[in-house]
C-alpha cells in the first residue's frame, strides 16, 4: 500500500476515494436545495398573498384593503424602518413573547 492519500486508501476494509470532496459537494448540493426550497416557498406565499388581496378588493366595499398587498407593503418597509417603527414593534413583541414563556 502506498501512503498517497490523493488516490484511494483502505482503512478497516472500506475503500475511500476522495471522500472529503464527496462530502463537501454533498453538503453544498443540500445547501443549494435548501435555499432553493426556501425561496420557492416564499415566492408561493407572496403569490398567494397577492391573489388573496386581489380577490378581496374585487368587492368595492373592501377596496380599502388594497394597501395590504405585497407591493404596497414592500414599498413602505424602508420608510417604517427609518422611522424606527419596525424595531420598536419587534422589541415589544419580543418582550411579550419572553414574558409569556417565563410564565
């Protein structure tokens, strides 16, 4: 047997050939799949959100809900962030969640 680890090696009757590279590519492949499933699921939720708001606002008496759609929401996020409203809401929600978990 040779001490060359770049080729195949035999340890305890198991032949491994570049198993570190195989494990790394397997991890990378699983990470890409996980991220793609996350982005795909998020896109589906946004489309469902948009369709739901569209269907609700078809009724003229419910037209005020048009501001709850994804596009108006994504437009207002930077304004709310700069005003500090998102941070204060997250802080208040975190406080209530923590207090509830301690009870």
